[in-house]
C-alpha cells in the first residue's frame, strides 16, 4: 500500500513540475510590470505629451466650428 501512495505522489509531483500552463500568465504579469515601471519613470513626459496633444485638438476643433 505504501508503494502505491509513493508512486502516486511521485507521479503527481512530476506532472506538476512538467506543467507549463502558468508560463503564459507569468509572461503577461512581467509585461504589465514593465509597462507600469515605464509609465512611472516617464510620467511627466507622458503627461506633457498628452496635454500638448489635447491643446492641438482643442485649437483645431475651434477652427472647424468657427
């Protein structure tokens, strides 16, 4: 009986070790972490770019509706 449980546990551990389904999740988490880090580092530049872009949109829309 002990040998049966030992083989069952051994096979289960081997199956868990060889399972690669979590790799996709890990890659996604790493990509998101890198993107968040980039946003935090370049926060001021991104905000400045978006403000200038919105100013341009506002001036162009004023030209169209005048």
